[in-house]
């Protein structure tokens, strides 16, 4: 399957306009262009031939004058002269072209191929020698040079060219080509020396593994390959030698040679050294940050170890039987109910796990890879029939999300994952409802693809179509992480235009201005916020505003805010906070705090709020314990109420009596209301009754004495 077909996302929803195959064929036939053939030129004598050559050369010269820097014109011109056996003219054309662009490696290559095709070996050698001297870092010129020398059978000169090339320290493939050249010549010892030089020049895992592979498959020297693997584990740096692929290649090599015990020892050593199969490392080991790709390699190594052990038993094919049975069961479920999205979730998860196990067992193929994708494609083709039931759509949307995550995390195909999100967004009826999770995940995927412009466009589109609070928050968080303060301000402006009642948005906007040192802008934002006619959490907004002024050491402004807030609400917590503020360093001191407590007590007393007065006095008492003296504390204690149990008639919503219930009431010492007077009358009646009982008991004792 080509990369273009892999990147295309199938949307199985029916198209609004249906087109028949007959219509497609008819339009294709109508739009087909006629092919114009070049005229056939017939030449009868030498004079016509020379005239033809002059005309063609004039055309080539005109093309060169028109586009002198276009190398294709020069190459075609030289090829024409070569076809007519005018080699000197062809060389002249190439030399003229080199004067235009002498550092063009493709031009040097075409020049050398001209000489090689016509068996001008020395001339080709001169051209390539000039080319590699001028462009020593262009590898294909060196490859062409050594290829020519090897084809003409001049081994010493070919070896000399390779040695000149190696002085420039080329990449791995150049060293491998040199060693393979010596192998083709039968000089295996020299090839081994070259590979040793390569491993010494590039002491890395890649070089050692390629050396071992060359020794095993090309040089057929098993002992040398084993020595190279052992040297990789001993001589390389720890971050190189402890890579999982070194152990995997070494164990696979021993398994191919039939040394199963040696392979088992290697796997066990890797398990102990790399802590394979363990979620956490032992506490005695030093902390080691393992990259994600290396962790995947280690997991694959552990799975390969398990597969190796299974090969020695008699359980081959058991996993395939189990997977086949599960697949049949899921097919039955999804066939019975195509909109059973839970079944599709489980089916896709099973196929993903099967794909991972096949990869671990080295039995993976393109068909195994495409099974997961096929299940997801079939699942997302079952669009919910109702455009009103958002709950059913929510389950369906998660199929798209899991599909995109699979393509991104498992297949590493970020482009296809992005196309999946785009197809899902186009499918959702945004006029009825939308899903912020889809927009946010798609935007974050663009960010991971390092496509910031697309992420911003997508989030802007999401604000227009969806407009949910979470989208604003994610977009602002993105711009804030990038340090784009002006963009954050613009987003907050649109955010608050859409949701002026949202106190959290106002508070976060103010915190942003505060974080960048714009105190006046922060104060102006708070003023706009508290002036809104409707707010969802005004107490939080006022608290943040007051805390901001306190942090700025603006005691007078904070005090003014408390007074403004008390005009709107007389809640006891506001009074307590106001009094505690006065007792801080920013406030006016302990006396001002006591005065505030006293004002609050009088206001609550006038309003008849007894429970609030109790809360206020408790807070006042705690304040006096902390910052007051014994006299002030005794004053507050004298104001504390006494709790009294009373009865009242319960009524329902219609006013019907439900019976008596007991409740607790508070009696304050300084209150002179009717309830307090009634309470005093009851106390006096109780004392009179006790006195009467005492007199009656004393008179009875006197009568008994007289008798």
C-alpha cells in the first residue's frame, strides 16, 4: 500500500450527491486531451543531415541563452552531441556548463557518465578526480569513481580511491562499501581490518552491530561476529552498551547458530541489567531516565524473551486459536447491532493487543497491521442515526479519538491521525451540539507535529463553532506557554464577551496581568468584573480583588473595597474578614479591628441574626486570644450567649400544622427584647415556685414537732 493510500481516511457516511459510474466514465471521455505526435524527420543525404544538426544546435543554443542556469538544457545538448558521435562538442558543452555552475554534483556525474558510456576511461577518471577534489562531501561522486575503477578491473586504483575517501570520514555506508569491495576481491582479512577501523572511528552501537552483521552474513566468520557482539557489551560506553537492541541482536544471532543456552543466558543477563518486565526498578539502583523509544525497545526485548521460551515448548499456535475465537465472537456482536460501540471498543482493543503480540513474536505482516485499522474504519462508519441524542454521539466520538490515538502512538503516523480528527470534525453537527474534547485533541496533535499555525486556526474555528469554556482555557494556556501575552489578552477579551458572568475568567485574566506586573490593568479588570450585573460566584471575585490590594499593600483601597462589599451584603464572613484585615500589618491595628467587630455585632443585632452573631463572637474571641489581653477577652466572653432549648409548631407548605418540634435558641446578656423579658419572667416564676415549695416543707415539719 502506498503512503498516499495510507494517509487517506475513509468516511463511509453517504455523500449528499450520488454520482453514477456511467457519469464518471462519460466525463472522463469528454475531458480527455488529444495527444500530439512530433513530426517525423527523414534525412536523405549528408547536406540535409548537417542542416538538421545546425537547426537542432541552434535550438539548444537558444534554450541555453534563454535559461542559462537550467542544467537540463546543457545535459540535453551534450546528449544530442553524444548521440551524433560529436564527443568533443559534447565535452565542450559540459565544460561550458561547469563554468555556469561548477559546484553542481549532478552535472559532474553526467559528464563522467558520458565518458564512461563511450569507454573513455582516462577522461572519465580525470573528470571524477576533478569532481571529488572540488566536492569531497558528495558521496555519490565517490561511489561512481570506485565503481568505475572496479568495473575496469583496476583494483589498486580502486583501493586508492577508497583510501582517499576514508580520509574524509564518510558515513557508515561508505565504510561498508569499502569492506564489501575487499570481500568481492577475496581479500577478507583486509575487509576485516577496514571494519575494525570503521568501529574505531565510530564507536557506537550502530557501527558494532553492522560490523557483526557483516562478519556473520558476508564474511561467514561466526567467531568474529560473536567477538564483536561481546566487545560491544564491554568496550562501549554504558549508555551505548545498555541499549536493548544490542542484547536483542546478540540473542537472535546465538539462536540462529543453534546456541540456545547462550541465547538464554543473554536474555537473562538483559533482564537483570535492564530490569525487564518490572514496573519499577529496585530501590538500590540509581535513577536512570530511559527515553520512550528505548523503553519500547526494552519491552520488545522482554516480549522476544517470552517468545523465545515459548518456542522451546509445545504451545505453538495457541494464541492464534484464541484470537480467532474472540474475533468470531466480536463479529457476531457487531453484526447483530452495528451501533454497539462498546463491542467495537473491545474488538479494536483485542486487535491492538494481537498486533503487539505478533510484533513481539516476529510474525508481523502488513495484513496484521491493517486489521486494527480495518476494525476502526468499520466502527466509525456506523454513524448514530439520531442527530439529537448527544449521549449516543459521545460514545461514537470516542471511537474517532481512540482511532487517532492508535495511529499516533502505535503507528507513529501523525499525518493520518490529523486527518482522522479533521474527518470527525466535519461529521459532527455543530449546529446542534459539539464536543470540546475533539477540538482540543486535534489542536494538541498539531502542536506535537510542530504546526503551530494550524493549531491556532483550529482553536479559533472551535471558538466560533463550539465556544465552550474549556476551549478558551486550553487556547489561553497554549498562548501563555508560548509567552504570547497580547494574544492571551485578546482571547480573554473574547472569552469575557461570550461569558461576562464567569468569575473564574475574570480572576484568571486579572492574575495574568498581575503576573506580568501590570497592577493598574489588573485593578481595572477587577473593577469591570465587580460592576457586572450578574456573576456566578461574586464572593470569589471580591475575595480575589481584596487579596490583590492587600498583596499590593494598599490598605486604604482594600478597606474601601470592604465597605463597598458591605453595602451589597452584610454577611457575617465579610465582617469577620474585614476585622481580621484591620488587625494585620496592612490594616489600622487592633483597635480598628475591635471597632469593626463591634460595628458588625451591632448590625447583626439590629437584623436579629443570632447564629451569625455567635459566629462573629467566636471569631472575635479567637482574635482576642491571639492579639488581645485578659480584659478584652473577658469583655468578649461576657457577650457570649447562652443556648436555650425551645419548642415551636412545624407547618407544611400549605400552612397546616405538623406538630411541635424542639430547637435551640440563643439568649444574649445585653438583649432587652420581648423574648428576653419573657425569659426573665419564667426565671422569676421558677424561683417563686421553689420558694413556695420550701415554705410548705418547713410548715409541715413544724406541725409534726407540735404533735
